[in-house]
């Protein structure tokens, strides 16, 4: 007999194995969730939301409905499901960065858990969703050595270090309902949590009598917010559906303990030069608006477009000495396409696979020397069905570039690979035969 319980156990075991490999790797490398000098500013590098399902199509999802995958880009979309279906999505990502700053080139690889999300039906045309995903990440490292001959002759080798780590995650709990036959409304409660840490050190490696100088700041963060979403959907031709969606993320003040310190260190002693702590220090995450649409030929193809805007101009704290940084309004334009040769083919597996392609153009909130830092890229993806009930292994590849070499900026080339395990099951079915 076809044993679906055994298949689910097999998929969960595969998830745990891959997760343990990711954790063991993280224990032997630096704890950077990203690697970009642009995460030096504000709350770091804002993560593009969505699983490999979305990212394979350039990140679209606001105007997308699909009963096979969890689409948390719009909470209103989770009502598109089989009545008794329960879904779990677990994702991992791996990023490869190659940065160019004038004549200096550097590379770095990171690996992290991307998301864990669960959805279930509630009453009739309603559903709930629970999940944890990253919102932003800080990860950068700068190193230089003193070249002034007078200083070197007096103090020996002097090394300057500047690096940052940390991330902000979001835990969300939401629900959605089909208000009418063609209109769905959803809402989420969001809890932000995490810590951002930035450090700056001066190391005197040759002169044991001169103490190293260590400075930095730590910011422990927590806050609550919310998001609402809506979708209108209806047939425009036989088996062809048009979906139009929009979301609104509410403004939130991140609060937490903000600590700044400076100290001198030697092999046997640490002396604190200055220390200050500010409780309930606030940084603002501004409102975010997104809109999108898709046209879908059932079980065959889908094409869609999204637009996202978030104004960060009055959101950040402090200044970055020596750098003309001003936060700007961020915008994102995304387009994607998916195609399924024959979902019900019983002879050729590759005809049942879902193929995806997409592209995006992002205007980030980082503005340096009067020039806004932009990013562009294209994406590829696939969903490979496993067993029955829409279980699948979904992956995507994002090939992009951010920044440029103009005005003494850094040009980044990156490749991000996302892998998601899509688990789908039908519960509370009374079997006629065992």
C-alpha cells in the first residue's frame, strides 16, 4: 500500500540532515548572515521576502495564488488551498559574494536557514499561517594596515579592523478569509527580534607595551507590528485566472538596549575607557506598500509583476563618520514566469516539473555621496515533485549585481541559492479501506 506517512517522515529526516550540516558549517566560520559593505548602514541588508517559489520568479507573490505552495508575500493568498490541506515549508539559503572596490577584490560565502512556515485551514474558506523568517542582516569586514612610516617606526605594525554581525528576524502569526467568492483578506501580527553588533579595533601587533583599542556598539532589538493584505481573483478565460493583490506593512519603532563602549586591552588586562547604555532606544521601520498581479493558466503557466515601496528617509539614527550616507525611499520592480509542461504525465518526470524564470530591479535605501545604491538581477528556479499530494523540492538561483565603481563605491556580484522543502498533506480523511 502507498504509505504517505513514511514519505513525510523521509522528507522531514532529509530536512534535519541538511539543517545539521548547515549548523556545523556555521560553527567553523565567521557568524555572518550576509557579506556586503552596504550593511554598514541603518539596520543592514533588507532581505527579499519569499521562499524559493517566489524567488525563482524574481520575488513576485503579492498578486499570486497557488494551492501547492505557501506564498507568505501576501497573507491573503493562504486561502487558496485544498479544504483539508496542511502545508509546511522549510528553507535554506547559500550566498556567494564577489566584491570589487577599486583595485581591491574580496569574496565570501554564507549559509543560513531561510524560513520555517506552517499553514492550516480554519473554518470553511479561512486559514492560518505561522512562520519565522529573516528581515535584515548585518555582515561586513574591513581590514587595513598603517602605511605611515613614522607611526610604524614608533609603534610597529598597526592594523585597523571594522566589522559587523547580527540580524533582525520576524515571527508572524496571521489568518485570512475569503470575504466573497472573488475577494480574500488577510492580516498578520509581526514580532521583530534580534541583535545588531558593530565593532572597530586598532591592533598593535609588534609593540607589546602598547594596548589595543576596541570600540563598538551593540543593539538588542524587539518590536511588534502588523501587515494586511488583499487579493481579488476571477476568471478571464477558460481555466485562466487574473489575480490582483496589495499589502500594507505598518510602521514600527524598534526598541531595545543600545550600548556603546571603548576599552583598551592587553594580554592580561582590559580597561574600560567609556561605556554608555540607552534603554528603549528606538529605530523606525517605515510603512511598506506593495501591489502586484498575475495571470495564471491552471496547471500550465503563470506570469506576474510586483511593485514594492518603503520610505526610509526619516528612519535611522546616528551618522557614519567620513561617509555621506542618507537613507532614501526604496523601491523594487519584479517580474516572473512559470511553466509546467504536463503536471499529470505518468511517463516523463521532467514534464511534471515546474520551471521558473524572473528578473528584478531594486532601488535600495542606501544613498552614498548623493548616489542611490541599486541592484538588478535575474532568477531561475524549479519545483521537483516528490511522491504525492504536491510534496516538492523547490530551488532557485539569484544572479545579481549591486552598486558600481562610480564615486568610490563598491560593486557587488552575488549568487544566492535557495532550497525549500514543501510538505503537503491531507488530514482528517476517513478511509474506506485499510
